[in-house]
């Protein structure tokens, strides 16, 4: 894909970051979010992941605290917002072009 997009992902639930899967088991939703973010970053997209885990940059994915989502989602322009499990996180108008 030649067109690169800015993707924000929100994966609440079990705490994880880019190193967790290498050291312990994760739930299915967290594992799916982790691998989706990893593959999107490998394809050159800018991926910001909001979780209950440790903030930092891991394998091209920027992990942020879940508590930072509302401000980021409403203030920072991004192409795609992907939110798992908690549809209430869409209750504020997001600054994204596509919400999933």
C-alpha cells in the first residue's frame, strides 16, 4: 500500500505493551490488537495504541496510556480510530475520518 495513514487504536482490558506478548499470555482481544498494530506499522502506517500498559515506542507502534485517549481522539487529527469493547469511547466527537 503506497498511501500511509495515521491510525489510533484503543484496546482496553488486560495491561500490555509491545513487550508483553514475549513474556506472558494475553487475552484474545489484546492479542488481536497487538498483532494488528504491529502489521500496520510494518506496512509503514503511523500507529498509536492506547492501552493499560507501559507507554513507549515498540516495533514502530507508539503506546500511550488509556487515560490519554479522550484528549488525543478529540484534539489530534488522525485518519482512522479503532476502538475495542467500549463504544462509549465514541461519545465525544473524534477528530478522525473513519471510526471502527
